[in-house]
C-alpha cells in the first residue's frame, strides 16, 4: 500500500479543544493523534497541538488539533488560539457537574472569537466513570440540541468514541467547506447585472492586457 507524504493532503483544518481544567482535553488529543493515554498527565501550560491525517470521502484531511490550559490565568491567549479554527470540541467531565455548568461560558467565548459556520461538538468525557456520573446523558443531549451543536460521550481512558467524535467533526467541516466553495463558485459564474462586459473579438487582447496589468 502506498503511503502519502506527511504534507500531501487536500485540506488542513484547525480544531480547538476547550473546557475546564482537568476534563481530559490533553488525553483526548493524545488518544486521537497517537493512540496514547497517560494517567500521570499534568495540566497543560499555555498551548500545544498535534496533527493527524484522515480520509473523508475521497479527500485527505489533515487535522491540526489545538489544546489549551483550562485555567483562568492562561485566558490571555484567547484570540490567537481561536484564530482560523473551523471546528471545536467543548469538553466537560461527566463526573463533575461544575465542568458542565461552565460549558455555556466556553461556548460564548468560542462564538465571540470564531466564524458563525464553525462546527461545534459538545463532548462529555470520562464516560468510564459510570458510578460517579453527575451529568445525565439526556441533560447534555438536550443542551446540545438547544445550542445547535453535535454531542457525544467519550472515554479517553477506554478509547471509547474518541475517533468517532473527531471524525464526525472533521467530516462536517469538510461538508461545510465544500458547500462554501460551491456557493462561491456559483456566485463567481453569475455576474450581477451591470457588470457584464460586451467586447468585440478585436478587443480581446487589449482587455486581457488591461485586466492583468491594471491595479
């Protein structure tokens, strides 16, 4: 089987992970990008990111996933962190109700700094802590529906739904991006009235020349 070079991809999508400190953002990232999980994981300081390439339809998509510290003192990185993001996973811990309560604030911050077409998935992580569940699946699902986001419960520890969550987000980003490109090309084809240029065949070279060289 022929492997593509690392820089051989059709699309590069930036996806950000946000949520309170300790909800498992870094482990979701390492599970998706390297299939690793660390029980010893320490709090992320500042920002780090990892990449993974997947295939969606017949396209090769390189995902650049950004992970940030959830602590307040690192909030100054906000605008740079969100810049260019086309997807986001907003993560809470199913065993800690407060992390779910804070999702609304994270969503507001995300929407304040990104394009309205950003693809968002609400992720209830640590689903392996079934005996400690504090946030009901139905409660989170209803919230996601109200906020018009995707929803999934994951366990980075058990590797449950991690690939599925990221792949679903990337597939939807691809769909949105393709639609945008299609709309743009449709608009380019139909010139608004008043911008149609009628020229005699003799004038083509002059028009071309003026078009290429005029500022």
